C-alpha cells in the first residue's frame, strides 16, 4: 500500500484526453471502495484481524457484505486504490495489480485457516463463490 501511495505522488501520466473522465470515475470508485471496506470492517467486529489466522474470539461472519463475497474488505480497499490510481497515476494502477495478486494469495491462506477453525466454512464458500467482487471475482 505504501508503494501505491508513493506512485500516486508521481506526475500524472494519463493522456489529457482521458484524464478528466478517469478522475471522475476513479474518485467515485475510491469512495465506493472505502465505503465497502468500512462496511466489511464493521460487519466483522471483534473477528477482524490483519493476520491470516482468526482471533480466538472470532465468529464466522456471513452478514453484511459477507453475504455476497468472502473477502469484501480486500475488495473494498482494492477498489479504493484502483479508483485513486485511475484518478492520478497509471504507475499506481500497476502497483495496485501487484497488491491484488498478493491479497489473492493471502486470502487463499486465510481460507485454509478458516476451514480448519470453522468446519462449515466450506459450505459458506460454496454458497458464496466470489472472493473480492460480486459477479466478477
């Protein structure tokens, strides 16, 4: 995330003809993304952790955005960074892609931990096939 932030500080690289539309779309996506991330965080409550292993007091959450995707916080933060990148920097967009790949791998590890901790996680995963974004991935 620090790399994306640093890339946002570089001079704008989008062609003048698309700079304004990308800025508008990008800022809308960033607002949507931060809203989704906050909703996901609030839905998790005490089950939130930045680590792959759920905390001892964690409960499996299927409410809020977790009804639609399994990792909405990752999706929301990625949407936020994609939006900022569209608004400001193609370089940041490339770094955001690297973050997405990293979080894809991290989410796979998390799902293994969740399956070990909550035996019914497999049925939730089957009912909720999308990882980060509804109807996309």
